[in-house]
C-alpha cells in the first residue's frame, strides 16, 4: 500500500531503525483493520474460530511487510526512489544492502504463504488458490518485467487484496460463509487503503513521472487524484450507513461515519499538494482506517 522516500541525515541510522521504517508502520496498523472488522462480524454471528482468525492476522501483516519491502527494493532498482520527501527507504539508505531487502520481501511473502496454507488445512483448500494469487500479486505490484504498480493499477490491487480479500477472507475463515456485512466492511476498508496509496502517489507525482513510474496519479493528474481521494472517503463512510439503513447490518454498525471529523485535515493537505504535508496526511489516513474498524467493531458488539 504507500511507499516512502529518502531523508537527509547527518549520521547513518541504525540497521534496526532502517528495517523498521521500511515496514512503513502506518500501513502495518492499517493492514490490521480489515482483520479486526472481519472478526467483529464473526463475533456478531457467534462464529469465531481463534486459530484461523490469528492466521488471518499473520497473513495480513506479513503480506503488507512483503509488499512494502518489495516496493522498496524494486523502486531502488528502477531508480524511482530518488529525491523523494518522506521516511527513510532501506535499499537506498546505504545501511542495508538492496539484495537483503529483496530477501526480506521474499521471506515475508513466505510467512504469509505458510500461514495461508495452514489456514486452508483447517478451513477450505480453495483458500490455497486465493493465497497464491495474493502472494503473486504482491510481488508483481512493483516486481517482475512489467509491474502493474507502474502502470496505474496499484489502487485496484490495494482495494482487492487489502480490502475485499483481507476482510471477506477473515470472515470466511471464521464462518466458512460470506455474509453481506463482509462485503460492506471489505469495500470500506478497501477504499481507505486506496486513499493511503492515492495520497502517497499524489505526494510522489513529480518524481514518479520523472522516473517513468506511471501511477494512477501520474496518469490522471493531481486534480483528479484529489477527487478520487474524496470519493474514496465518501464511500468508506457511507457504506456502513447505507447498509445499516438497508438492514444488511445492525444500525449501530454505522458508527464509523463519525470518523468524518478526521477527514478535513487530510483533504487540506491533498489540496496543498505539498509533499511534506502529505507525509503527515498518509499517517492520518492510516489512523482513520484503524478508527473505522474500531467503531465498526464497537457498533457490532453493542448491537450484539
């Protein structure tokens, strides 16, 4: 989901800090949100299965780490990480060899694959196919001969795998079925994950264009990217409200609409177009996604 740029430091950071920053902690927090939202649905349906649920959490976090490390490595190799504003990148830090970043990405995907395989053994073997698709898509996002993250399809990847698959998949490993509430939460968390990436690409629009990285922001321009971000917030906030009014979920599940109060600062940063302001906005959207999931969970638990 979003990448990070280089910073100027008087002394080299520690290896531990470089590795930690390369995980992009804000996105890690956001990656937990779909699992939380999906588990809340299972609780509401009296269908929680502890071990598969924990496995889903491991898959979500490991996939996010793998994508972030792979993006870090691939952007370095392709020269797309120069002169960026934002947190430190591992491959270009001079502290961690780029090849080690690649190996770390492969290891993270391996953890995700192993956890996914374990889940499939106790739930449904067809999840192996879904897991294989997710891991392949994670690597090909910025890796391979023609990475689709470089041709404007990154948002679609994030919506599908860090929204729909993560949320709906979590519900499925608990319940072995997919209730309508899973799709509501999947669409909403997918939109918020997309908003993180769209802001990231808005921040890097000039450097990405110069490096030949044709993200969606580069393709449609800054103005349309801002409109997309606003639309993503609107869908994420309205989805539980509409679903509650339609009777698909308990009406208290509409509590996530309260995060609307956190959106204006993000949109102001997007309107400014200042890269340094957008760095903070990225973190705010991750917080918004976490709060969305927490309020969704609270609404379902109170209604329960």
